[in-house]
C-alpha cells in the first residue's frame, strides 16, 4: 500500500515592492510602503498550510550566475525560492 500523494500550491497576488541589498552571498529584502504582495500555501487535499500573509522582510543566502536565473535560501525557515517565480526590477524612489 502506497502513501497518498499530495501536491502543494503557492498562490500570490499583488506586487512585491521594496529594497534589495547584497553583501557577498547574503541578500536582504525589505518591503516598501507600496508592497501589496500576499501569498497563501495550500495542499491538494484542500487544507491550508498557513494563513494568507503579507510580504515580509527576509535575509537569504543566494547563488547567482550572470545571465542565468538565481536561487535563494531564506535563512529563518530554510525555504527555497526559484528565480522562475521572481523578477527583480530596479526603480528609482519617487518623491
């Protein structure tokens, strides 16, 4: 008898806006006042794995190769995020 298979879905809406700084292989993200990104994580059986939440500040170690996507591993809870889901756009602050 095999164990049932569950898949997990991360759903997001809004836009992540903030400041990214790097020192060596350490990346730090601080959400800005116009950050509207909200995410929730749901299992295929319908159970919610967390409450929908707003974008939070984080510190991560990252690996980057010029011209390629990058990955980063959030230090606080060991989450891995792949660059296929992240686009960084440089902007100048208004005002």
